[in-house]
């Protein structure tokens, strides 16, 4: 199974690439800086150069040809301003979903954020970020050709993962390690019965694999 990850050099994406490669999957990560390629290779992923802020849907669909799963894990990142919240967190997410649908990649997993809301009020950059994420999520839900799952983690940290989480349609706010986000993403990829669900994720007491099976109704 071939899996293509947008934002392939992100902190969650690199963790996810290692997990998926260890499971024997063929993994590719989209990056825009060639200098990041060796980090992806070390994680077991093939680096693919593409700037999702300027690429066409046709070009990205070509990258996705033959993939079985597309994962959007890109983000403008801390320190970015209003403009890149729109071009990356919204625009690149919309582009990647459209390209996946055009390339007939059925399974699509979106890494979003707890609190994402297209109608979020406020003038701070974080408000713009949550609006952008909410708009991208809303667009993904309209793509009838995709079997999508949207994951909305809580406050991210770099603590070692425990593998124990709370995964529900709505959770209380809370922290979650990037290790555990990557683990849940890997489980979601392996569980297509989660298609059509928007899920919130924080640290908890349930093993990640069990939590994913529970929300999938298995």
C-alpha cells in the first residue's frame, strides 16, 4: 500500500513515516526544501519535491497517482502570519483534497486542530489559524470521492508517547504527545471504517488501537 503525506518533514509526519515504514508500507512525503530529503529517507520515506502553496491540482494529482491513502499533515507552523495560515492551513489542504479526489485516492486523512471552526471569531493569528483549519475541514467533507477522516488533536507536546489516548467526536481540551498523534494516524489509516468521522484526540487511558476500533464501531 502506498501512502503519500503532505507536509512530509513536519514533526508529526516524520513520526508517522517511521511507523508506516515499519509496518511495511510504501511511504512518500511531500516537501518543498530538498535539504529535508535525507531526514525523510532516514524515516523510511521517499521525498517528493512540491510546493503546495503554488502547485496546481493537476500537478499534485500526478504525484498522488497510484497512492492508496493521502494524509494532509502540512501546516504553516509557529511564527507564520495571517497570509500563510490561509495559503497553507486552508489553501494547501483544499488543494490536496481536490488532487486526491482527481487521482482517485479514496482514503484521505486530514490532520486538523481542536477548535477548528470556519466561523471562528477574533482577529488574532491563532483565530485565523482555526478558521483556516475549519474551512479546510469543511471542504474535505464535501468531497464525495473521498473516504475521509479528520483528526483534531489537542495541545501538542513532545513528551514520549504512552500509546494511551482519548479519541471521541468531542473530548475535553487537553494535551497530547506528537508520538501518540502519529500512532493514532497510523491506526486510522489501517481502519477505513472511520471514514466520515471527525475526531478529537487528547491523552487518555485507552490504547490507541482500541480507541480507533471503538470509534469505528468494531
